[in-house]
C-alpha cells in the first residue's frame, strides 16, 4: 500500500552527519532501499526534513522503514497511508455499494 513517510531530522545529529560526510551516503542508501515513488527535501520547524512516497507491503515492514531514521539521525518519523486520485475515486465508488 502507498504511504507518505514524513521524516524530520534532529539538527545536532544531522549536522554531525553532514560534517563527517555520512548524510549523502545515508540519503542515497535510504532511497535505494525504499525506492520511493517521490522524494522531497525541505526545512520544517528549522530542521532538515523529507517526505517520501513509499510502498509498504504489510504492517511488518514498518520497523524496517522507520528504524533506520530513528537510529541514525534521531528523527521524528510519521507514516500515513495515502492514495492517489484514482484510488480515491475507486474508494468512493465502493462506498456507494
């Protein structure tokens, strides 16, 4: 199922990762593992943040998606199941049945 993965990095931890060169490798590794449909990077609340649209095959996949961000960057992680417009229309159609 499609999910919106919101990640807000801890500034002190992220600053160290940038300084020692680990940030780019970590981002590259996360993108290779998660293969997001879309990835956006921005500032939120004065912190580095990103939103990834990822596939979550089942509930048991959640730890492998979230834990690396918690462990490596002390990040705040939110995961929301989401849908595109076609999926919304299908869901609304089913609602009428």
